C-alpha cells in the first residue's frame, strides 16, 4: 500500500486519468495504465470519478459560447487554408460558418 500523496500529485493523477478517458480508455485499461502508482483499484476509481466530473464541467458549455468557439475555429481554418492556397478548403470553411449562423437559406 502506498503512502498518502500530496494534493498536487493527486491533481496530476486525476489529469492523467482525464486524458485516458478523453482517449476512450476503459476502466480496466486505466487501472492497468495506473498500476505503477501502487494504489488500489478503489483509489483509481476515485481518480476516475474526479476526472469524469472534470470532463462533464468541460463539456457543459452554453450554446452561444460553443457557437463562438466553433466560428473562431472555422475562421482560423479558413485563413490558414487561404494562406496555403487551399481555396476550396477556405470556401468550405466559410460555407460552414454561414450555416452555423443561419445564412445558408
């Protein structure tokens, strides 16, 4: 049994489990990946619980905020594509922006 970890170490472990969950790891895969921590499966379940709470918070975005993020990403793609001479990609990005704000009718 491992000794108590610091709050910082616990936070790092939770972030690592967050990454595993983001990449679609199963509970069994997470437990195997965290086996070198020397903690029980129950403790890893606690890290999984905290990581899932963080994921839920990250995904709990209001529609207007998410729309703004999507539009900004598409603008970035449009500019980058135009700079590379990939004009069809730039046009597609502009078209997607128009659809998102309802100008495609």
